[in-house]
C-alpha cells in the first residue's frame, strides 16, 4: 500500500526521521532563552540570596548559555510557588522553583495546602544543607527549652506550613512545649523582625549558618537564646543545644520525628514542573553542580556568608521516596503533630 506514491513503511520511516530532526537538543533549545528561578519567599530571604547567586553564574555552565533571572512568589510558607509549579508553569526547562524543603511532606501529612505530588517534580538539585535552631529574642521570658515547656510563648512563621510553624507544632507534640503560632508573616525575614520588635517571642526555623555567618552579632552580644536544634544529627558547633529528636519517648515517636526532619537533608532545593525533557533536566542538573563548584562562585558565596553544598537530584529523590514509603503508623503519628 502506498501513500502519495510512497510505501507505508517508507512513509513511517521518513516521518520518524522528521520528528527526530525537530527535537531540540539542550544547546539549541536554551540558546536565546530566559530561565526563571521562582523563589517561594520574599527578596532578601536566604532562599532568594542563594537563587540570586546561582542565577548570576549558572549561564556560563549551561548549554546555549540562556539568561537566568530570579522572581518571587511568596505565600503560605512556599506552597504558592510549589502549587504554581505543579499546575501552571511551563514544563520545558525555562521555569524553575526554589522553596523550603519541608513543604514537600505537606501533602503526605494531609494538611491540605499542597496541591502537588512531590515525587513527580523534576528535581535539579540543592544548594545547601543547614541545621535549624529555634531561638527567642533576649527580651523574651523564654530563655531555655525548659521555659518553653513550662510557659506559653509565641512563635512567628511565614505561613501555617512554613518551617517555623511546623517545628513549633512538632515541639508541642513531642516535647510538651506550649508554643502558640502567629503565621501571617510574608517571609522568614519579616518573622525575625517581628521577634526583634517583641511582637513574638521567637522563631523556630533559623538556619544555623544564617545565624553564625550573617547575624553573628546576635550570638556575640547574647541577643538570642538557643532553645533547641532540628536535624537527624546534632550540629557539632552547637553541641550544648538540645536536639528535638532526642525528646522522642518511644521508637514510634523517634521514627515520626525522623520523618518530619528528613526534608532538612534536602537543603535548599531547585526544581521544575513534572515532565521536563530528560536531556534538558540533565543539562540543568550538571550546570547547577558545576556552578556550585566554580571557584568564583565559592569565593563570592564565602564573602556573602552563604555556605554551599551541592545536593544531587538523585539524593533528593531518594529522601522523598524514603519519607513517602513510611509505615502507616509512623505517618499517622507525624500527622498528629501537625493537627
């Protein structure tokens, strides 16, 4: 049988060759394009600073050398940006997102704000892993974690699902803290300003390096009290600060705490909507890794007080798989902490 004088087999072969010819390789696709990194927190936030650093340098490591810009989509602790990535952003490699990592277990916990499936995002990689610490301002009556367990206090957060709110609720559940949460701040920086003004007692999601490198005077002048730290392991530099995970009273509680703390190992992630072509995703991953190992970038980051640690996309995918495969009893215990 023939189509327009051409045999069907030959017609199919020619069509396939034509389709392959039209597929753009990463260099040809990205050339002349603009790639946006959409940050789920306001300008000036740590996530924004890391995104700006990457955007300034990644182009030279990308096929086609596209321009990179940073945009901001703050709201709901990063859920606005993640939900937008899931439902509205182009899945062609030109729109990336950076948010806090805790929101990726939000759908698993059944809170309701996360309208995405975390494991289906196209993961590019992380820029830094940082332990968190819960702090109060020096004027607060809450000086220690023991105080927080004995007396009510107020914690500020950007959104009810922001890290500060999540960890404050977790401390209430597993350690008996009496934190109340004000979640209306537009970003972590605004919540910290509220702490300094005395609007709230403290914040339960301050990065350790954010504190030691960019707010070192707070420690030197004893302007903050360190209540407890969050992470699967204790930060050696604050060995004297209690670890939240050590407050687990049963093996089930410890596994639930591990589930809630595991996203911190993802660090500050960069990702894209589901379905980005594999070769473009790989080009972005390799470019991010090279950027974070570029001596010029490392020097600039050091001067800015931004420690860098590349987290491969494969590691992020593994961490999320571990969390989402948790036994039901562990998941239900973790959910109770966020009710």
